[in-house]
């Protein structure tokens, strides 16, 4: 271990860091080179932060030092150093940033590794990138001095075991030096050629010069400032990879260059997958905001609406004043203009994708559609730009989700509403009794079987002037005439039917509000309709998922007076009211309705009732 002075203290890593280090130090990875990418990325972050600080405060250490990263090595001693003139760290920051992990990144990272992901692909996403140095080093020394004039310099040393030490250092210049004592089998990282290659491959777009000894190895181009048409597909993809640490290619890139109404240079990316760890695990989401090449905000959330928060990228505008404080970014009128332009461009690109490559669009929809559903729910009526992007299965879409425009294009004569049904899965929705009346009139119904759909309906009122209507609405009036319905078989009287209704109410008690004859049912014996119509009831499923104690309010039981089952049962109630079969049959009919609605509180509770009925039937 590096020499210990009397001032050296020894501290313990947090448990999950210890576990992580253990895994990193004792495994062999083919892509160990990414440790350099992580060190450069941290150095670049530190440089961006001091650059921003220096805009307003030049009283700190070395205000005129060039902003740069230097890589140096000693082949004989097998050491490698990465030095930056960035913001540096105080003693507290060293402990906090390199000894404990504030968020759950380490645990999440280890879980991903256990699931078989390659560490090189994912380590940068979890806020644990620094520790990748222990894949190549036996010992790491971080010497750092923060920029504040009164800050002291510190030295942090660890061998990647359970502990690290801290001691004062005599470093006088601002920034951080990270020295690696390379493992015996990592001598390759003292080769100039190898180091230059690694920098070029992983850190080409870092906006500060990265020196490999005396030569700058990265091109530092602000790709987004290049004219449209001068950036190759490969450059777009490389930049995405370096920016997002997503090993996959992006689905779309959108390069925006405008001078009016605002000066704007931006490259935005739509990823292919939601679960790249990024949204859940990375410290934060948002696009990088630059002004005149200075990074103003690392994770800007005000440049795109929330439902586009999966978009990655860089936004640069010369119109944004450099001295804008991070707080006022939000309230800035200019920012709203930028948001408008960017949102328009992203949605336009997605609409084009949907038109030109519908299958790829469906891949996108399956991953990110839920964001748009949230967007629709939270934006109230302001959602016209999202509507063309929605896709749902329907009773006529043949298993292939349809757009609202397709639905409208094949609406029946006289149809002025868009019909939908909510449920918990496609199969039970497709067999729902609520569809009877629409089926009999050959009307198409959207199947909304995703838990978020009910939530979305809070903001989805109409499309091209055509209101959305839930088919479980008891007051629904449908256009057209139904096809011939089968003639009723067993002859029963109105009084017998009324007797069955009364019996149902007696058996089901408070679980239903009333029993009545249905005007809508054709092929099904019964259905449940909401006592209180309105969009609130679309929320019931969502609330049941989110709120533990939430109980669906009781519904109205509607019976089909023409259906054989109902007529048989009514006949039985009239002729032998004491028959043992009646009550279990009513219970099971009700069970079935809850099941198709996806609202059954306890499906396993059906077993004894089914058994009781079987006993009766086989007697
Ligand atoms: P992340 O970069 O995702 O936050 P890392 O494990 O790479 O996670 O780094 C942890 C933290 O250590 C950084 O967030 C930063 O605060 C601090 N840090 C690492 N390297 C440097 C550096 N060269 N200069 C200043 N701070 C650094
Ligand atoms: Mg990092």
C-alpha cells in the first residue's frame, strides 16, 4: 500500500461496494478497456462543472488552467495516470462519491450481472463506473484538490478490498489525478497505440482534449454543430453510444438545426429499448443542455415534455445566456420555445416512422407506448399531436393493433362515436358480454387491456370530433339495427323473470346495486354495468392496482331475458324455489362476470362453489 503517514485514516466501503469490488477484481473480462472510458467520462464531468462554475466565480484555484485531460504512463513501473483540471473533490466528497453510493446503483448493477449482462455494456449506467478501475488495477490512488481557495488536497487509496485510506496531500493544482497500479496481466494499458485506440473508440466526442502523453487523441467535435448532411450514420450511432452508454443502435436520430425562432443545434435519439437500465437505474434522465459549447445542465428536463423522457441527446442554443442559473432555466420563455420545436420534431419523426416502417413503429409502441398513455392522461385535451401515434387492438384489427385513423376510416354508417372496452387481458375482453350489442350491429370496438388504458381515458375525449364511448355504459345508444337474434326457447312469464331478479338480489346482497333486464345483451346471459357512468369508472382498474384497500363500487347486474340459462333458472326459481342448485348457480354466474371484467377479488374462492354445483349436477 502507498506510504502511510500519521495522518492516514482507514475507512470501510459500504457493504454493496465491497461486494461489487469483489466481483470486479476477481473476474476476467474481455472488455476491461472500458475502465478508461469511465475515468475520462468522470474527468469530463468534472471539467464541465468547473467550466460552469468559472462563468461566475473566478476566485478559486487556477482559474486560467486549460481544461483538459491527460493520460500518462510508466511502462516499467506498470502505472497509468489520468489527470484532469476539473472541479476536484473535497474530503467529504471523496468519501461520499468513492466510498458510499447514495443510490442503489451497485445492487442494481450486480443484479444485472447475475442476469448475464456483460459488465462493459452496463457499468456506466449505474453510477458505479469508477469502480471499473479495479478490473485492471491492484491499487488505485486518487489525489484531488477542489477549486475553492480554502480547499485542502486529499489522497484516497484503495486496493479494491473492503477498505480505503484517506490522507492529506500536497497537490497544489486544481483537479484530480487517478493513478492505477496495473495488474500484472494489464500491462497492455501502457501501450501508446492501445491507449489512443481506446480513447478514439469510446471517448471521441468528449468535448475537452484528451492527451495521450503529448498528443490529443480525440476529435472533440460537437457533432450537433456540424451542418446537416455532413454527419454519417456511423457518427450518429457512435455518438449515441458514447452519450447514452447503450450498446444498441438507436431507433431514430433527429438532427435539428434552426436559426429561427431560436438558434438551435440538437441531436436527439429515440432508443430501441426502455429497459436499458438507463431510465430506472441511471442517476437521472434528461438531455444535455449546452450554450456555446458550455454544458449548462446535464439532465435537463424542461426541454421535452415528460412523456418524451426516454429521449436522449444534446441541445445547444447560443440564445441561452451563459449566466443563466440552473433554477431559472425552467421559467425561461426561450426554453418553452425550444421545447415546442424539439417536441414537434420528435413526434414528427415518430409519425413518419409509423407511416414508413409500421413494424418498427410497433416495436417502439410496445416499449414506449405507456409514456404516451401517461402523456394523454396528464395533458387533458392538449393531446392532438399524440393521437396519431396511438395503437390498440380491436374487435376488427385481427390481432394487429390499429390506429385511430384506421378505426375512423372503417366506421359504420351512422356511427359517430368511437367504442372501447376496458379489461385486464385481451382474451377476456374479446369474450366480454358488453360486446354483444356491438357485435350484433357489426360495430368495431377498441380493446383496452393494458392497466394504463383506464388512466389514459381520463384525457382521451375525442378524436377528429368523434367522442370515445365505453361499451359498458348502460345508457349507450348504438346506430344501426341488430342482426336477427335467436328466438327465446323456454317460455317464461314476466313474473317468473321478476322472481329470478329478486332471488339474485337476495343472494348477492350488497355486492350489486340492483338487478334488471338488459336491452343490450344478445348472446350472453348477463353483464355488470356501472351504476355511475362517467370517466371515473375507467379508473377503477388502475386504482385497484395502485391502492391496496380499494374496492370496486358495486355494479348493476343486467340479465338477458331471452337467454336460455336465464329462462331456465327463472323457471326453476318459480317451480322449485328450494332447489339446492339455485343459489350456487347465481353465485357462479356472478363469479363469471367478475372474471371477464378482470375484477374478481378472489378467483380461488370459486372452487368450492363449482364443486357444490358439480355435486348437484351429478347427483
Ligand atoms: P457517476 O459518474 O455515474 O456518478 P462514478 O462511479 O463514475 O459514477 O463516479 C462517482 C462519483 O465520483 C462521480 O459522480 C463524481 O462525483 C466523483 N468523481 C469521480 N471521478 C471524478 C473526477 N475525476 N473529478 C471529480 N469528481 C469525480
Ligand atoms: Mg462516471
